[in-house]
C-alpha cells in the first residue's frame, strides 16, 4: 500500500476528485493548506497599497491505495491538477506498513 499526498490548486479539487472516483479510489482526506514554492508568493493590491502574499492557498489531498493502483492514481491526479503554470502543486508517495479499520478490525488492504 502507498499513501499519496497531493498539494494542488483549490480550483482543481473537483477535477482531481472526479478523476480519482472514476478509478474507484474510495476514501480521501482533504484539508486546506497554505504554502509557497518557486512562485514565492504573489504581489496584490488593496486600496492602492501593494503587499506580498507569501503563503498561497492550496488543497492537500491524502489517499491510500493498493500498489497496483498507484501509477493510475498518480497519472489521474497529475492530469486533473495540471494547468501548465507555476504553482500547480506536488505529489508525494510514501509506503504504508499497515492500515486498520477501527469499526471492524480489518487490517491491510481489506481496511481500505
């Protein structure tokens, strides 16, 4: 099993969700996040004054999938989140040793 953590633009969340549901990936955790990378924030104007927004809004999506679905999920997320502009986001993949469904006590892939 692998945990996939994707940091994407808030406007791309629905597209990413739809792509993952089409792959029959069930269950995801979505949280609001703020950060910056190469774009290093952006300059905005408010009432004639300029200020720099250093931490831009992002969405953090976390899913856990069986090994055979990893590549398909990565491709789906990357294609759905892609705009071609700086700040599209990042995807991280980490191994998961085990998973436990608290309600039933199921372990491993059955818990997903």
